[in-house]
């Protein structure tokens, strides 16, 4: 199985939560010679089931998490796990991916959850030294060594059988311990939930108790206030009885006053009739004012609409002004480029710009006679123009034979950007044949 580029699944699980006895590594050498491939043999225990993304990595001794692997290889899943031969697997590490130093390393089997399920004894990558060279001994020593080796092999087999039995017991205990841990975690979660419920119920009861105490204090204070209020009402009742007697006497006085008020009421009714007439006149005046106000509001709305239209036109004029300003800047840039091109052509022709009998106008008056499409005119036709008309700079129109500028001359100037005029012989070249035009002008300087 070749090593893939994709990283294996790892985790930050601590060593205390790993199960190193579920995969056993066999035939691990004390050291491997650098430059050769390394084959790793391993065996699955009875209760361990490999998965598709399990992998075996080479770790430097002293590692803390499975993210510290040096290299790794994916594990090949056996076809039948019940078969005894399927329990024994191997994977080969290519020499190119192995460490090059002489530090101690070990194989580790990591499942797809990033948990270590088995680890080998430490080993090194180093060449053979003098201690590893075989020593030739006598026949008697060989027989004694063979006898001792048989005893060691027998003892080793017994230890292996004992180790397998212990590993089986350990795996059983690990499985049982894992079940107990799961049950313990379940009970702890249930206990925490119950503690939270008890705490919430206790808080709720304490809150209700405080509320009842506050209500009891409020009722006591209200009872005291009600007793004081009763005494006050009894005092007010006696006072009101005295006032009632006074009111009866006052009622008789008011009856007499009522008769007098009736007379005054008749007089006021007449006054009220007159006031109603005045009120109708005022209402008519108010209605007239409302109509005037409506008319004024309509005029105000018309003025606001007109103001909005003017504002809109002003905004559009500003946009057009900005666009024209940008166009002006672009044309000025093109004019600068054309001026530089004109100077380059004059230098290429071997002509001195100041020695020519007619020069390109640089003043504002000369610029007014140039091509209206460019800020500084056409650089190839501008040599024939000057700031002041003279017999050298103004030529007769070939159509109407006029000495001054005519309509034909203006049309020719508008067409000049489409062609190139030789400043020596007035030969016209299309604008697309710029190289031929330059060679022609150069020939005049030879």
C-alpha cells in the first residue's frame, strides 16, 4: 500500500485515554538499516475490529498526540476477520519516507477516531556496528548456547502464552471498563440535570417566599392606612353634617337668587341672538380666508415643482459640465502626445524646430485655426500653419484658387487626421501607412 497525500485522521487525545493492547506489533527489530524498506507486522486482538481509515504511523519516542507522526501508511482491511490468518497483517514503509537520524522511534496503530490502539517497542534507524557482528565459538560452546537458546525459547513461548492470556483479560477488562465509564457518564449527566432542576426549583420557591413576605408587609401597612382613613372619614362626616345645615339655609337664599337670575337670563337670551348673527358673519369671513389659503397653497406647490425642475436641470448641467471637463483633459493629453510625436519626427528628419521657415503655432491665436477636433491640432499638418498668415504658410486652395482660408480648406483641415502630409513636398499618405511616411520624410534629409 502506497502512502497517500491526504493527511490521516488525528486528535489531541491524551495517552491516558489510549488502548495500546488492542493491536500487537510482532517481530520488531532493535534497529533498521537506513536505505532499505521496513516491513511492519501486527496482529489484531479478539475484540478489536479495524475500520477503513485506520493507519499505522512511525512516531518519535516521547510523542504526546497522534498529530506528531513522522510518516504513515493506511491499513489494509482483512476480508474475513473470523479467520485466524486475517488477524495477522503487515504493511511496508518505503525507504524514501523513513527517518534519517538515529533517534528512537516506534510503530503506533491509530483508528479513524485518532485514538491509539497499539504501540511497538522502540527501535532505531542506524547501520550495523561491531557489537552486532557474529562471534565464532567452539562446538561445545555452540551446544551449550543452543541448549540455553531452547530453554529461552520455551520460556519465551510460555511468556507469550501468558501474555496472550493477559492481553485477552486486559481487553475484556477494557471493554467492561469502557461500558462502566459510559454508564458512569450517563449517570453523571442525569445527576447534573437533576441538580440543575433542584436548584431551579429551590430558586423558584425562594423567589415565591420573598414575594409572599413582601405582600404580607404591604397588606399590614395597608390595614394601618385603612384604620387611619376610617377615622378621617368619620371626622369628615360630622363636618359635612354641619355643612349640610348651612347648605339648606343657603338653598333658600339661592332660590331667591334664581328668580332674579331668570330675569337676567331673558336679557342674556336677547344678547345671545345678536351674537349668533355676528357669529354667522364671522364664519363666512373664515370660509373666504380658507379659500384664499387654498389658492396660495396651490401657487406655492407650483413654485416648488418649478424649483425642483430647475434643481434637476442644474444637476444635469453639472454632470454635462463634468463630462466636458473630462473630455477636455483627455484631449489635452492627446495633444501633448501629438506634440511629442511631432518633435520626435522633426528630430528624426534631422531638422531643427527653430530653423524652419514656418513653425507649429504655440499661441492661443494659432490654436484657434487648428483642427477643431484636437486641442492643439494635427502634428503632421501643423507644420504648414503659423500664428500669422504669410506667403510661406498659407497656400492657395486647389479648388477655388483662393489665397485665404475657404470652405474647401476647412474641409481639408477636418480630413487631415485621416492622412499624413509631408512637410517638405506636401505628399499625402494614409494614416495607416505611418512607417512609410516616416521613411519618406527621412529620405529628404539624406
